[in-house]
């Protein structure tokens, strides 16, 4: 055994036991959710390039080493086992065969044990094998908690060392300590292998296993025995593997590594042969642990093709209840998750949120649950998100333009970034308020630039609460392009006033230079009374007190009117508050601030101020808007 006395093996909890929900306890509302998730789980997988798993009909039993009559019989048996580990057996991939039969694990509940056969894990290993045979690509995996991924990673690393001569495998986790704890599992699996699977090992430390050793031949010359492979574990620094030549890099807990993209870029260099990447990156991130530090993982997941990564999702229903052949009981597993969510909702919002993080049923659930922040009632937010996914709101995308009569018109276009949920009511004045989160710089090669976001809210009307009627969230190359569209959108909604965060003088200058300074609201008196400051400046200067007030207004709206929020992307941002950029929340919250301040009542346009001149717009030769009198 390796010396691991100074490192505690972390507890690996036993898999959940799925409880069958009796028909007498089922409800129409929850069964509709079960039906929805059952109808969409294939779509969830196919959107990321995964195919529904083929049903296994072979009942696998773990191999038990027999007592051999002689050395020859033993050698034949061992060679067959090695062949199965390399080539696979009856639909089980070689890696899965090795993992299922020879990868001993340990936890505080079971002690020392070998894993059960699960189709989802076999599919994972099949993908890893296919990617290696394809060459040049890697895998990004987002997983539910407690899927046993660290043992899968450890077994894969050992497999590389044993069955791939001259291979070098690097491993890294979210910290130096976590990297070593991961390597404890690598050592544990290796130490518990039968002798015939162990290659000659020359060195084993907390950080490296060498699958070779130097000896002397009969003439006293140096020689190397073994396949000359090794596994090395490092702390998660950008230059961790500088100087190595890696055949595979396994990155654990990628959702907690702030420098993931930069580390990947540096590490990719040591997986290159000339101009071609031949090494295999394997990247793991855990649902619910993808906060501010996990932005790199989200970027790589969303742009998987650019990074040459296949995607794999260990969904919440995988591996928590399987039949005798290792197939997931998908419907019963989903039903258990749905009803368990309902039960946890009665305990607390935190209990519900934690359970969502542990057992995500969609990709958005896996990425949207941040453990670092969040605002609002997660139960209501999730319920509305589910409702919108099941029945998307009626919305029109497009752009604003200037019509023949110099009035603003809205032109639908599928690639447009302005989203209209309810068109402006002609003839109504003071019926709308808006909030806008601007920016200070044109877009360049910086990847951390946030979006600009504006929301327009229609005031309460009849039994309807105040509700979002339009939103515009984008990051064009030139900020002026965004501001131009913003002005026209405000004009479209009957000269709607907008409250901006005034961290950028550029937006104020643009509105002023084009004759539309009147559309910008001054700092609301109510905000000044509550948080201090002055009320004679355009927009609002954000500080911690005002940001908390903005969050309070959002939470109040979520509690009272969450079912009226039509924007699923805004709903997705609420759990990320204070964890990463939440530009939509800022734009929406600013509109709520102005709504709180603006007590005017909507009226027919022209009912008052009839002597004031009326203005329209036209486009100047230089592409700038020109305010013109009608």
C-alpha cells in the first residue's frame, strides 16, 4: 500500500435509494411536471450532442478470480481479462470492464467495495474511448453531485498508465490539497489491483506514479522495465504542466477554478504535436458548485466546438435507481426528484435550492444554481422558469427603425436582439418606465465585458400588476449602436423615461448630443431619502446600499408577481446575484426603482400639454440620430 497515512480519504456517500411514489400519493400538478421532463429529457441530451442511451439487456456479474490448477491456466485466464479491459466485453467498454471488476473504492458507509454496473457510466467510458480514437478532441462534463466522478477519474488515469505505453496523464483539482485527495483515490485503486494488472512501478508518491523502473541487465547495463507511463498530479496553477508532454489532462471541479480558461490555454500547448492537438482534455464540473469561479467552465461548455470538446451531462436522474441490467429507471427517478422537490419546498427555500443543485434535470438547472449568491424566492423563480420552458411566452424579436412619418417603428427580425412581449399602446402617455444598465467601453478582445441591458415595464393596469413589455440585452461592437436602438425603443413606448446607472458618462453624452436628454430620469427622490446623495443628477450612482435596495425591490416583485416575468434569462440570473455579472437584474431593478418613484397615471396622449411642440427623428448623413420637429 502507498503511504497515505497523513491524508484522510474523504467520505463518498452511498447512492440514493429511489423510493417508488404510490399512485395514491401522486398529484395532477406534479405528474404534469413528470410528463414534461419525460418528454424533454431526450431533447436535453440531443442539444449537447448526446444520444439517448441504448438499453442494456445483459446482466453483468463481477469477475471473481478462480483457483487455478496450474500456471498455464492462470496465464490464459489473465490474458483474457486483459483483453476484455482493452477491447470491452458484451457491450461493456474496456474501461468500464476495468472499472466494474477491478477498481476498488472506499467510503465510511460501505468500507472497501467495487461499483455496481451502470449504463450511464458505461456510456461515459465509451465516449472517452471514442474521443481518444478520434484524436484531437476532448470532453467537458457537467454532473450531478455524488455521481462518483472522482473515482471514475481515478480509474481512467490508472487505465491510461496500465494499458497505454508511454502515456503521460496529468490531474488537477480546485486546490493543491484537493488535487492530492483526488490522487489518494488513484493510489487506492492501484494498490488494490490484482498482481497481473500491475505493471512494474518504480516510484509512488503523493503526487506521481511511475509505471516503470530502472534495473540492470546481466551485463550490468541500465534498462527500464514497465511501459514507461506515469500519472502526475498538480496544484491548479496556470503553468502547472509546463515542461510536460501530456497525453491526457483530467481537470476535476472545473467550476471552482477562476483561471480555468488560461490554464487550459497553457496546458493545451503541452498536448500539441506540431500544430495539432493530440492530447485529450477531460473537464469535470459539479452542478451547484458553478459560481463566479465557474464562468470559465460555462464559457467552454457553451463554446464546446471552438474548444474541440464533446459534452456529457450526468443528469439528476442518472445512477440513482437502476434495474438489474444497470439501466436508469428514468420515469421513476424523475418522479422521485419531482416529488422530493415538492417535499423540500415545504422545509425552506434553502433546502429546495440545495436539492435542485444536487439533482438537475436540465442543463440550465445545472448552471443556474450558484452557491455564492442569489436573490428572490427560489421556489417561485423555478416554478416560473419551468412554466416558460413548457410554454414559451409570445414574443417578437427585431429592431427599431424610423418610419416614413419620422415616427419609430418596430421591424420584426429573427436575429434581432430587442424582444417585445407587448407592443406600445398608441395614444397612452406615462404608461411605461424603463431601466438601463450601460457600459463604458466598446467591445474588444476582452472576454469579461458585461452586456448592456434595458427593461421597459408597463405600469399596473386593471388586475394586471406592473409587467415587462420589452427588453433589450446585447453587447454590440460599438456602444453607440446600442444607445441608438435604446433611444428609438424609448420613443416607441411613447417617450418612456429611463433610469440609468450613471457609471458611464458616455451614454448621457450620447442622449444629450442627439437631443434626447429629456428621456433620462434624474435620481429618484425616494432613493435619495432612503440612501442619501443628491437628486439633481441624471441617473443613479450605484453603491452597496442602493444595490441592496435594488435587490429588495426585485425580491418584492418576485414574491408578488413572479408569474408575470416573461424573460427566462432574467429568471436564470436571480440565483447568480452577487456571484457573477447580472446585467439583466440591474436593468430590471432600475426600472423597478423608477416605478416606485413615478406616481403619474397613464393618460391619453395629447390630453395635456397640447401646446408643446411634437418631435420625431431622422437619420443624419453621419449615421447619427437627428431630432426633428413635426
